[in-house]
C-alpha cells in the first residue's frame, strides 16, 4: 500500500525535525543537504502531509502532523531494532522456553492472549505459565526465574520495565437479593458497614493501603472484614452473605451475584506487564506492541475514568501521584495507551519548539 515509504525516509525526516533544520540533519546523517531535501519532499508529496514549515535562518518548525511524526517515527525505528534483536536471539537459540506470570486479579483472557501471541512468533518455544502475587512475581523477574508477568499496580522498581495496559473500573459485588441491588448505582457512603469482603491485604499490601486511603477520602471507615486470596473466593464469601466486595468490572459472576457502580468516585484496577529492563527474552517488547494492537482491534482499550466534578481523579491500585483534573463527561472515556503517550509527547514537543518564531 505504501511501498514508496522506506525506513530511511523516517530516519531522515526524524533527524530533520529533531535538528530543526536541513544543514544540521545532513551533518548528523553524513549526507548531502540536497539529498535530504529531495527525500523530504517526496515523502510529504506521496503521503499528502506537511511535516514542517521553513523559518528564517534555515530553521524549520514542525506542524501538528510533524509533532506526531516524531513520536511515531521513533516508535517505528524502535520496533525495527526490536524485531532484528528478536530474530538474532531466535537464530542463536537464546529463547528455548519462556516463563510468563500472572496475578489472580488480572483478567485471565489477557494472559492467555499474550501466551498465544508468543506461540505465533515461536511455535517450538514452550510457554511455562506461573501464578503469584505482584511482589512475588516482581522478585522472580529480578532474579531471572520469570521472564515477564501481568500484575496489578501499584508497583515500582528501578530494574523493571512497567508497561501499563488497561484500567478497569472497580464495582461493588453483591447478592441479587440484596436490597442495595435495586439501585442503579451506589454511593460510596453506602459501603460503610457493608463492605466486609476484601482481597487479602498481605497478597498486595500497597494496593490495600491505597484502597484504604480512597475509602477514607470517601468517608468510609473499614471495620471488621473477611479476607480472600482469589476473586472466586471473594464471590463465594459475598454469596454466603458475609458482605459486599469490590471487584474488577467485567469479572465473570456467579448467577446469584450482580455488580453496581459507585457514583462520584474514580477507582480502578490497573493492569501492567512487567519485565526486566536488561535481561528479558527479545521477543517480549514485540509481544507488548502486538498485544496492545490486539486490545485496540477487539475494543478492549484502556479505560480512563473521570470524576463527576473538577477535582483531581484518584486511582485505586495505582501508585500515588497527582493527576490533572478534568471536567465531567457523560461516561468513561475510551483510549489506547499509545494515544495517551502520543498526546503527552505532543505537549512535550510543543514545549521543545516554543522558542521558535511563528510563521509570518
């Protein structure tokens, strides 16, 4: 479809935009400036895009499309390098088997898809699934026992690459015959004295601490509660009449149970894929990109929830940190992680070029 577009075009144009001019780009690439001009013109004409405007003094200023091009070109060239690294590793026999981990709170379909995608790339390579808690799997990745794992956040470690994949809203799980089930949604204050089934604090201490903070902010004080180590155990306790629980929206439910959203709050379960920044199978970065594309194509983009006011949103099972406030909308905003990165990078790039004079 776009046979005219070659990797060198992306490398040339990226350098032109990064160096903010043809002369500096030609010196960086060790090629003639007229050659760059021809390549840049041909690419833009074939793609029917305008990536930059020429300024005084031979400098150039990227258009909005040019800002996006810088982000996407880097992604393309990075993917090229990752593909070649993976092929070399396969040829050398460095990937004989892989061990992928998953925590109980992660959607198991996500984990199975990741394993299947690896089998497509390397059918002869056995995939060894392993299950555990977030902290335990992180330790095994650091030690080299596990190659990559799906976990729930928060998690922070300098040696780990943490790729956030999706956010699922936390909803209340309750019996269908519970009087609260007659409501379309529940207020956070209605959890007081009723929220009595929790994921065991020791299975994810940071997440439990964060949840407690969110509940306190909503005016809910945890009292005595039952603990469970798996989502199925949580449902069993709710079904047995031991109280309400908070679960990931979309979880397959027992026929005697139902769920209700919580009005006025922004609490989510955040899922990430983690692997060692240096020691990882070279196929893993490629798998991450393939998985994100799969999620986007199947309508399972990452969910970004917003509050019903102009206060700063808060995330359950997310590392602490300030997030920009937003106005209320009619419902959840669906977006891919790549879309979020692109928007953020565009803001950065605009800041980088703020010193350039506008066109006259």
